[in-house]
């Protein structure tokens, strides 16, 4: 999942140079949504610690 997020951010940076504004905003929103979903997954998962 991390690799997908990094590729989305890289695609956003390349789109900033060549594409229209709505394409850049779309890639940014998708990357932001994936990042927030991954954070939510990690923040709400339980830590199964057995000492």
C-alpha cells in the first residue's frame, strides 16, 4: 500500500508539469484519500502484545 501512495504522489508531481489543473487535483485527492485510509487502518488496529 505504501508503494501505491508513493507512486500516486510521484504521478501528481509529474502531472504538475504537464497536465491540466483538474488532473493534478484529482491525483492529489486520490493520494490524500489513500494516505488517510492507511493512517486510519494503522491508528485503529489493535496491538496483540503478550508478555
